[in-house]
């Protein structure tokens, strides 16, 4: 958790707004260098949308400018993975199901 549990409150509100507008949520986890490779709230996030976990990048020092920022190579690697993952989602069909769930 980022801020003592309030992140769950905000995420529920964001998800409710997205649902009300027929918008899909997709979560992307980008780690900090030498940080956690897993997502502590994975099950919580999954109830609102798919989660793309790029935590395996955390140990690759050649991808980081500093502890909290990817360098150019890291940004290119993460962007390529994200682009490939997004190809698997139907992003252009209105999400009527989200409004009725």
C-alpha cells in the first residue's frame, strides 16, 4: 500500500467513475530499482481490471537512470512490453459490460 490504505479508497472511486463511463482500467506496475518484483495488492486491483506486472525489471540495473526512474533503454523495454500487451485488449469496443456489472 502506498499511503496507509487510502489508495484503496481512491482506487474504488476511480473504478466507479470508469465503470460509470464505460471505461476499462488496465494497471501497469513499473518497479523501482532493486524494489519489489511483486504487487502486494494484486487481488484487489484485479477486481477492477487486468494488471500488467513488469516487476522483473527491478533487478536490471542497466535499465535504470536512478533508483526510481527508467533510463532510455528501460523506457523502451517497458514501452515495448506495454504495446505488445495492449494489442491483446479490445480497446475500441465500448465497454457496455462495465456499466451493467
